[in-house]
C-alpha cells in the first residue's frame, strides 16, 4: 500500500461521524422495537418440528450405521473363511 493510499485511508476514518452513547442507545432501542417476535404457538410448532426431524434423522443414521456394520461383519467373516 502506498503512502498516499494510507493517508487517504486515515482521512477516511476521521470523516466517520461519531455517535454519543445516549444517541447510540436510542438507536438500538428504535431498531429493537422493529423486531417481530414469534408467538407462543409458532415457538411450540417449531420445537415440535425440531424434535420430529431430529428423531427421524437419528433413526435414519442408526439404520444406515447398522446396515454398514452388517456389511463389514459379512466381509470380515468372508475374509476369515467362515
């Protein structure tokens, strides 16, 4: 980076407007008031869906793991000559 680019960068930083702590808190409260919180029903439905999906995925991966474990056991028994 050239010295000229570095100087422009520093000048650019100085041109940023500073906000007082009180103004910052006011802006944060204003933005927080725009948040749309989910209803209790939406939260409950989402929790139920998470439980259902994790159960289904757990069963799927359990079945997949069991299948591949069975395949490996069969291959090992063939390799031992049984």
